[in-house]
């Protein structure tokens, strides 16, 4: 039972609880930033870039042309979805900037 009492002492230390709270708040903040990028920043950027949706940017690796990303996914074409990658980079930059501040 010594292991259980040591584990209980470890868990109840302030730093472990602070870390757990930080992880939970960080996860919630990540969702907020993702929503900000998806629902506010990307539409504004898309408007300035000629009504383009960043999520829809892709390159079909099979050499064929598809009208939309959904059409390419429907036929299970191999895709390089660089629009989604750019969106995730934007998410990361915003979170990293907030942490830096």
C-alpha cells in the first residue's frame, strides 16, 4: 500500500493539479482558436483572395483533375491537402503568439 500512498501524495501536489488544469484550459483554448480560424479568419482571407476557401486547396497526386475536394475524396484519390495544412499552421501561430504574450 506504500505505492498507493506515494501516488496519492504525488497527485495531490500543487504542480500536478496545476498542470492538469493547464492541459484542460489549453485544449479548450485550442478549440476556440480553431473556431476563430475556421469561421472568422479563413472566410475573410478567402474573400480577399478571390472567394477562395483554404480548406479546398489540394493537389491530386494521381494526375487527374477534380472539380472539388469532395469529388476527389469520393473516388479516394491520393491527395495532398495543403489548404488544411496551411489552416493548421495558422492555428499554431495564433496559439504560439498568445503563449508568447
